[in-house]
C-alpha cells in the first residue's frame, strides 16, 4: 500500500476533507518531492479523490522530474490566487469543513488556505501524516540501519586519529571527511572536550584536547533522505574514577530505558525509567534534557521521549535513547543510541559498544 493511500485511509478515519502540505519533511515523506522553498506559495492538496500541487511556474519543470501528480501553476505576474481556486474546484474541496495544515509551512501559505476556506475547521498533522511517519516501514528500516553503520565508521575514524593537542574542530573534520568518503552528507558534529562536555549542545570550537580529558562525541550524517545520530565517549588517556562512576550510572539509565520501551507503553514511561536511575544516584538535577526524540525524515521528530509525553509507543517507531549527566566545570557524559521498536522491545541500530573509548597519545 503506497503512502498516499495510507494517508487517505487516515484522513477518512479522522474525518479530514482536505490536507495541505508545504515544502518540508511531510511532503518529502509522502511524495519524495523536495522543491526549492521560498516565498512563492507551493502546496500539495490532498482529498479523498484528488491530489495536486499549487506550483510556481519557476519550480514546475524541476519538480516534474520528481512526481507525476497534476500541477496548477502560476507565475509572478498573475499571482497564486486563481491557480489555487482552480485547484480547490478540481479537488471538489471548496466546501471542505475539516482541513489539516502542515504545521511547518510558512504562515502566509497557511493563510492562503484559511482565507480560501473561511468556514473550515483547522487542525494540524499529528493524528494523520504525523502518526503515519512515526511507524517506519521495511525500506525506512534499511535506510536508517545503513545510516547508523556509516556513523559507526565515522566515529571509529575519529578515534583512530584523535591525539592530544588536536582541536575539537579538527576532530569534527575527521568525522565529516569520513562521512563524505562514504557518500554521506555530514549533518552535525558536537565535539565537547573536558569541561565543554558539560554543555549538552556545545558549539564545537578551537579548544585543544588535553591529556585526561573526556570527550563527548555526538555525530550524524545523512543519505537517501534520512540521517544517523549517535553519541559516544572517548578519553585522552585513562579517565578518572569519578568519570567511571558517572559512566556506570548513565549506562544503567540507558539499560533501564531500553527495558521500559515496549509497544503499548506511553513514551513518558521510558523517560521515567532513565530519569529514576539518575535521580536515585543523586544526579537528577544534572540530567537536563529529555531521554530521546524520534528520527526519520527529520533528525528530531515524533515520538518525543519526555517526562510528559502521552504518546503510546508502537512497533516500527524509531527514537533515540540518550540520557546524560552534566557536571559544570568538570565534564559531561551522554550515551545515545537510535532504536527501532519491535514487538519484543527495542533493536539498536549501531554496532558500537557504549564503553568509554580510551585513546593513547
């Protein structure tokens, strides 16, 4: 069953008459169309019996290479209103009562839809395309697995070359070069040496790696529209006993979260499991972020593994488990794996152990 059919089934269940998507992750997931996004209104409108694009003429020729869905084109001289009205008439959507808008689209794109359908009730995509995107199919599994293994390779490349005196930026470049050599686009590299590791989203910079530093390494690259995301810890020579104590606590939190992640469980239960381990060890106020986030077409997407999330986890959902403890002016420690939820629990994509990787020299 293709994704447009799945979406229409979901729309029917939810009583949705019209869905309007702008350029972005929802459109890419549904159609594999990734148009240039600017101020010119570009929308895919989907109803029970029709799916067509409001398409700027400047984009039409290029976009036609990605889809055979019909276009209602407009140019800068005439503007989009007539073409959009034509689209709504063709889609039999002029009297739509329940409309779903892409929450990530530009506000002026959304206003175009709302002004054309002033009597419609508006909602966003959480219960339709958002819910569908959370459950990955076999092809997505294979792509995400391949991405994860490329990140393993990039991490190992960095470990093989890291030395005392290198800067965080130089380590990041090793990671980026490894991704590129694998045909993968580098997306992010957080390298936090020593005290910088206590900033969960440290901006990689010119800090030099020193003997005794522990280093937070959070990296990701993308290919085929999906990405990787992994965090591991390295140390420049032996780490302190204080570090090893914290590492054991965070690893226990990872294990608790993995054990709690089951189909039918609410997402907050997974966060609760990790957070309880860290709180019971006396470091609850040093775990300053959620336990995880979903991953797919976007690096951060639903489900979010937070203390308040009521999302019910289901087979096929992909998300991170990444508890951490951050000690200001000392070091930070985060261990992150991406998992897919199977009927009997989570499967980790990465093949790298979460042990501290000790670097000599």
